[in-house]
C-alpha cells in the first residue's frame, strides 16, 4: 500500500500548500502558497524537515484524517482543537499518528488558517515548481472529503513530541506598514487618520485578500486619480473604489489599478492573514531603515526557531496546561464540551 | 522610482498609457535581466512600469536602487526597440452571439454598428502590452480613440476562459474564469494558461495579436480540437 493520508472529511477550502511560486509575476502568476507562511516554517521546524515541504491548509475548520502507515504529524497556525482516537493533542506541536488511528481536527479557536504537516511532506507532483494549490489560477483542486493524498518518505529516526511556543498572531493587532508608490498621493491628513484608525476585518476575505471596515470616513487620493495597472504584491493595502482598504495576500492578482496607501512588512503578513472576521487591526507607518532592521530581527528569530522547541510533557496532569496554551487570545480554556 | 514593499523597486515611465512608455517598460525590464545584478530575484514589466524584486535578507537595496537609477538615466527608453523573439498570433473568435453577449453594448458605446465593431477589431494589430492580472493573460492595445469606452460600474459575475473583452481602448483575453468590469465582445477557444503543459504561458509581452472572426460552427469545431482553439503563431522578423 502506498504511504498516504486519507482525508475522510475536510472543510470546503482545505488545500495543499507550501511556500508558493515566487518569480512568475512577469507571467501573471502571483506567488500564492500558504496564507500564513510562518506556519509552514514552524511545521518544517517541528518535524526537522525542509521548508519547501508541502502541508495541508485548513481554513477555519479542520477535518478527519487517517494515515495508511505510521507517520509523524505537526499542527501549526490557527489553533484548532485536535484529537487522536479521542485523546486531545497540543497545538503547535509534533505527534505520532499510527496507521488506522483517527485524527480529528475541529474548528479554529482563534485565527483562520491551521496547518497539518506530515513527516515526508504531502508528495503531490509539482506544478510550475511547487505543490501548493493556487486556487485563483486554477492550479490543483481543493482537497475534498474522501480523497487520499500521497505522503513522501520520512527521514529515518525522525522524532515527534515537540512543541513550539509562538507569539499570538491569530487575533488581529498592530501591523507595520512601509510607504509605497502611491502613499504620497494621499493627503497628510488621511495618512494620519489611517495610522490612528481601528479597522475591523470584514467577513469578506480569502487567500487573495481581506477587506477591512472602519467607522470613520473613506480614504481617497487627492483628486481621485486613477492609477494605471502596475505590479502589486502581497501586503499591499489597496484603497478600493468605495474608500475601504483591502489587504492583498499571497494569491492576489499580479497587477492592480487601485491606489495603495502602503505595504505591510512581510513579517506582519501572517498576522493580517490570520485575523478572523471581526478582529481589530491597526496600522503604523515605519521608515524604510527601521523596517529593514525589523525584518532582520524577524529573520534571526526564524532561523533560531528550532532552538526554542521544547519536549511535550506526556504526564496527563500537565495536559491541562498544554490545552490552555493552545486556546490563546481570550478564548476560555478548559472544558472540551463547551 | 519607488520602493514597493521591503524587497521591491518600481520604475514608472508615465501616468497615462501610451505606446512609447509601454515599450520603455518592456525594454528596461529586458536590460535589467541582461545586467544579471547579484541579488535580483525577479523582474516584470506592466503597462508603463518595470518592477524588480531583490533578496532583502541579503542586501538593504540602496546600492541596487542607485544602480537601477543609473541604468534608467543611461538612455531614452521610450525609443528602445521592442523585445526580441516576438510572434504574430492569429486567434479565431466568435463575435457576439450568446457566447459573447456584450458586443452590441460595447459597439454602441464606441458609436459604431456591431458589424463595424467586428471589422475594426479584426483589422487592428494589437500588441501584448503586458501579461498580468491572471496567469498568461495579455493586455492588448490599442484600439482607435473611439474605443475609449469605460469599464462597467457593475461587474459581470463571471466570464469564461477565452473571453475577449474590451475597455478603455484595450482588450484582454481571459486565461481564467473571473468576474470583470470589461465588456465581453467575443469568445475564443484558446487556453492561454496550461499549468501542466510544456509551455504553461503562451503569449509574451511584445507579441502581436489579430482576431479572425469565425462563425459559431467553426468555434465549436475548434473547441473540440484542443487548447489552441485554432490559434497560430509565426515569428516576427
């Protein structure tokens, strides 16, 4: 029997994802890949494998999975309740899943995008250099209930039972922004208002971008200039026709004609993508030199990630703490029957 | 020239679409590719601007920006030649019918009869100004002045792959099924994006495209013959 993961049940937007396909903007294909790329790196770290390995992205809700052979798994991104044969699992951690066991992953308790990684990775054939579905471009289909996805060979002696402490990026919060090609077209008063306003993540959002709402007036460029379509990148904040901002994510179009008030720093993009509907987001402009310093610091932390792993404690008396850890950001921990 | 995000630079030649500015954007992109500067990870040209992405983890970009500025100033890019290796495409298309329901509306906005609209579009050699928005999707230009018709304020919820749509003196040939504000004037059986194919992206910036009006029967036949939909390309010398 081939080594595979059986998807017994999956949410409607479940897909295979990796770090996407950078380098194809000239051909009209945006990078795509996991909405929360840090979660891909965390999963690779937990399983001690390459960052290019593909995982399963679950949007808002998990699913029911079974492996045809003993495999290692890791769970990262938006925390979701998870069980193997009814026994609760810590999130942001690696575990063993024996052949035939039932892995059940519930709805997200914070954030939007959760990830299920497997030792050896999801071994779909690469299309244009990567395995991730690019839904807007029609590359690969979504993972439907009842499908079976091939799992690659795992490194011999691979360990499981590790946990990774992560900062809460699943409940909105501050996003740092750099000025871009059209920032200066917005009057200073609007830039100031944009930096001071509290935005709410609108329910309308997907892997291409998320719309934001706010109570103040609309934002607009001086004289309502129309911009000729030019290259847009993930993190760009477009001000659409009705004056509301849309944050572009990895699967955005490659060109756009709406004025952009700025671009979110790459390390804050996971926070933007993971903000669930209703979460409050704010923006703060930073100078380019500061932005570079911040990016370097974030890179350093990412490279040091594996050093921060801790061994999961198996004593059931400690499980309560692990569960409390997984239910972060104001969601009440405890009773699994709530 | 402006930064675009932490790892990008954008050079814009104008804020109004015109042929020399498009040529400049394409030529500058070509020149950057030929320079092979270390740290440059990707380049792209859109209608009148050129984009460059670099490895921001390895470099802060200031030196690269200075290099790019020097290259931009080194010549008049609006007088540059078009990229090499261009091709002339002939693409069969059914104008109007229920396959492309907005021909009448678009023709009326342009102030011509549907028959005249078809003749004008078919007679105009269009250039691929850029590939963008969706994979392999060309922006084609330019039609004559009276085709300066606005986009619709209400989006068409869905046009199919192969739809030929018009707005603001431009045409686009859709590579994916998508909502659009452009008016759907003709339908082709050409698939421009083939993720599993040997040539995933068919057209290139600088290519020339002509549309050949065909009837519904011919379209049905071509649709069944494969992803080319009867389109042919020949090199431009």
